[in-house]
């Protein structure tokens, strides 16, 4: 913000010092008037959309597209959708989701909140309050020669930041399990005497809004975890966020819930071997809050059902390194049989330095059985099918590449009827997850979504 901006600090508490020598009574009166006049609930604290007509008339089409690329098309030409908040919980930056169902104004300084949260497979209902502490406003009509925003704004009289603190509780099956508390802030603007979410700098590096920084405390154990979230960026995310222009989790934290948060533009070309894999991951968490608390915590459902999945792994075969991306479906039948159908893309780095890419059509009739948390699974060799649908070769001998494809099929088919013992990590109405720990100690997980 330009230092030439005329700034007024508005506080709910008694002011110790007032900027630019305005009397304390003026600031207090202005704050009271501001909070009484405007309802922040659906236009600042929990806006599904942000207005563009008139306010953001200076936005270019590319600017609007960048907003829309977060996952939604414009509702209309004058409105743009706001993405869901990003968040983490705990020292390992485990991904934390929160969706605000309802925010309502209880008094000029108090807003009641109803929300839902998710962290791994823990789904909670959230209830509580946001209490406004202070408002810092920048008057766009004062010192306009030093106010670069005035070149773009139309009928915007004020913009600034609202500071608050929040007190909430998390519930599972109507039983409180944790409390949340901390500080929050919201950037706003006033246009034609209506207050809105401030998206003036949406395409600027480091843009953020609606920031929450606080703690999640389990009531039963008093275990206290850092729990932060926000729009576009997360406060205090430190080395989790490796992005420059926008938020981007670094690979070290992918296994803590961030694998599905992929910059799909890296793989936007449909011929990219990983495109369908990342496309699947990018859609896993859409509308997660529509899974109700009752569905998530009811009696464990049965395994049988139809699932979709995506998996990525790598290994070496005869001196060649293989990177594998697969997307497919798994149909578990109640009689203990299953059908595993997948599109597998193998990206092979050959020992002679070339690269080969294969697309395999994979079908494996299988058997399964469950014994408590032990999930046993094996293919049926005589019914197994793995065929090459497409091959491309770069800097390698085509004949050698074709031979490697046969070796891959032989290696997979040779062990297809071995019964593997997996650990059943998760079984809910919408997800099945199993894991396998190898001799070298590393663990792979497979996630299946109904």
C-alpha cells in the first residue's frame, strides 16, 4: 500500500493514540457507524462470489480468466466465484479443509458461524463466533495524487482491513471434540455504499484474503495443534508453500493431504502421460463438504461397490527406470470377486539414455477378502489382460522399446496371482484406502473413491 494513503484506524476499544491527530471520539464513532451500517456476513466473511461490474472494470479478460481458473466459470459477466479456503493443521502441515455454511450478523461486532471441516478422514461440524476487534480503512478520495488505486477504482469510497478474533467448537455426532480460537482479518472495499470482499490485487504475487491464524485444541486430551487457513494463501505456512505467484505445496508434504492439490496447468496438454492422473486428483476434493457428518461417521459400510482411483509409483526393471501413472475403476463384488480396469502410462528411462512412453490397457479379474484390518487381494492370472495401446520413443531404439513393453507385461503378469496382504486404513461411505509396507520400510497407499 502506498505510504501516501490517508489512513484512519478505527477501534472498538478505547484508542491510546490516533493517527494524524484525529480525536479518539471520531474514530470510535466512525467504527460504530461502519459496523452498524454494513453486514459483513455474505459479502466479506463468506462471499460465494465477488462483484466485478463497475468495481473491477479495469480488470482485463486475462485477469478474469486467472480468477476463473481456480475452478469455476463466472456466474455472470459481472460476478466471479471465490475458491474454497486453503488450510493446514499440525506441525506436518496436514491439509485442513473448512467450508462456511452460514455466517450471520448477531450484533455490530459479533457474527455467528456454522461451518464444516475435514482433516484426513475426520469430518466435523463447526459452530462459533467471529468478534470484530478493529477496522483499518483507507479513504480513496484523500491524497488521491499519491493513491495509485484511484486510477482503477470507480465509485469506491473506502477500502481497508477488518481485524477480528474467533471462538468456535468442532462437533462429531453433536458431541464437541475440539475448540478453535485465534485471530482473523478480512480485506474489504466499499462501492456505491455497499461493502464487498476486496479482490483488487487478485492476480498479484502473494495475494491473500480472509486469513485465519489460530489453534485447534482437542477437549479430551488438551492436545494443541496450529490450525490456519485462508483464501489463496495460508498464514504462517512457511516451507509448505513453495509457490511464487500463487500457493503451491512442495512435494515433501504431498503425502499429508496435498497430493490432490496439483497445478494442473503443468499437465494441461492431454498428451502429457500424467494428465489424466493429475486431472483425477484435482477433482477428488470437489464439494467434499456435501458428505454429511452422518455419512462420514455412521456404521462402517461394506466393501462391495464401484470405485475410481489414481495411483503413481516407480520401479526399476532390467536397468530401466519406470514411472507409472494409472487411472482406473475397481468393482468389488459381495461374492469376493473384483474387476480392476485401468489405463496405465509407463514413462521409461532406458539404460541407453533414451525414453519410451507406453499406454497400457489393463484388465484384471481378481479376488479379495477382508479379515478385520487385513485386506487380501490377488489377480486371476488366466483372465488377466495387459495390452499396449500406444508407444512413443524418443532417442531410443524402437525395437528395444517394444521388447521392454513385453518385459513389463511379463513381469506384471508373473506376479498377478500372488495374494498381497494390505492394511485397510479407511473404509467410509465414499472412500476405501489400503496401504502396503515393503521390505525396505517404505509404504505405498491406494485410495479408492465411490
